[in-house]
C-alpha cells in the first residue's frame, strides 16, 4: 500500500493563523500546499482511469446544468430549456444520455397529448453533495456571483441560505486539504485496464446561452463541465505538474492541452510556476482556489464509487489523518452544525 499526503509545509503556523481568524468559514480554508510525493506512472494512470469513469458521466457543462436544475425541482422540458438557456436539441441529447445512465427517469404526466416529466433517480438525487460542495466553493471564491447562484434551505434549522461546510463524518472535524491522506490499493490498480478509455469526449461549448439567464454555479461548472478540467486538477493533486506529463497521462492533444491550461489559469485554478521543464513547456501548481476544489472531488468520487459499481472502482481511498478513519464526506450546515442532506434540505434557484 502506497501512501500519499496532501498536507501543508507548516501545519502549525497555518493552524494558528486559522485559529486567529474571527470566522474560519468566512475565508477560504486553505493554505499553501506541499505537494504529495511523486507517485509512479502506473498509479497515476489508475487514479486517472477512476476519475474518468465519473467524468464520462458527469463532467459535461450541459449535463451538470441539467442535473442542477433537476435538483432544484425543475421537471419539465420547457423549464429546463428556459432556465438553463439550452436549445432543444442540446437539451434532448443530454436528457437522453442521463436517462440512459439511469440518473434521470422519464415519467408521463399527460396521456393526451403524451407529455413527460424528468425526475432524478436515487442515483441522481445522490448528487446533492456534489452540488452542495460546488455551492460552497462558488460562494467562497465568487461571492459576488451569489445573486446568480443557488441557495440551500436547511429545513432542519430554518436557514434560508445555509452555508455548506465539508466535515469528516467520523470525527466531525472541518475537512482541510492538508488533513487528507490518500492510500492507493495495489489490488485495485491491478484490476484496472492499462489504458484510460473515454467514450465521450466533451468539447467546450462556446454556445451563448440564448436567454441571458445567469447560470448558477457558473464557475464551478466552468471547471467541472469539461472532463479535461477535472482530469487536469486530479493530475496536479497526484503531482503530475508539467506539460509533457499531462500530455503523456491524459492522451490529450497539444493544442487542447494548451487551451485548457490557459483556461484553468484564467479561472485562477492553476498558476504557472517558474520551474519550466527542459522541453520549455511549463510546470503548473494548483492555487489555493484550486486546492479548495478537493471537497468537490471527494463528493464526485464518493458518488461514483457508490453508484457506478459496474465500472472500475477508484484505487484511491482517502483517509482523514486526524482521526485515521476512511474519509466519508459529510456536508454540514454552518448555522446549526447538522448534516445538510437531500432529505432535510432544498436546493433553490432564485
Ligand atoms: Zn475524521
Ligand atoms: Zn442548519
């Protein structure tokens, strides 16, 4: 078993800084990271294969937007189209795909004429944590976009705009990137195919949203609505940092890679570092904002491991270092400290 660490150079001083802060949750809860030790190419490949399983299903801009709207109670075709600014053909293709994946189910609500509603299956409802962690990240790093965003009503405590915080379900501590340890199972790696396959390559849509409605979680969807986005972020978490490394691990063409690196840099997720490699193509590091994506990655991995059972299971297990337990993400309400879940909360798009 190989152990990787995501931690900080000076946990003591960082912790002290956090403790001095009046409200920990009102500021980004991250500090400069120390990259985990380099891992071998086979392990990186296995990690990326696992990520790609989830990315194939979720990481498409219009699929995410459709699922988000469905979480917020949208069921009918026209409402998806209007609120998401999606053309009919685009929406039809995404609804069909999500139905094939059994994330959405189609139910007839009228026989004459025949009309359908689209509802989330249990698998779709279970994406609540993914959107809740995205909402936390969006509100942390793009607070001015709140008006265009969504809010979470916590029915348990009556908060109308609950702030979701990532906690460890075992010890209830606030989750910090530095406290997460990754363990890699050799057995799971051996079960992996040698090559990461992709059955649907996303292309970044440049389609203008026709109706001018602001998209909720716009920035999170900018990152995760493109499968190269999540794969590049995961590369950096596994310490693959330079252009040639990305190219080799992802099988991505040079021009698309350059484009995505520029986009993620513009989004403030990555920053070029000075230690350009000998090929003259640069190395990159995650910014604090990029590192703070980790609860979303945890939520996506937890969802994929639970619901995409027929696929290859991630060879990576996260462990919460302070309590030593396998990491189970619990999204809690900042106001009352209780769990925010699909059962006791409502996603509302104003
Ligand atoms: Zn814990
Ligand atoms: Zn609450």
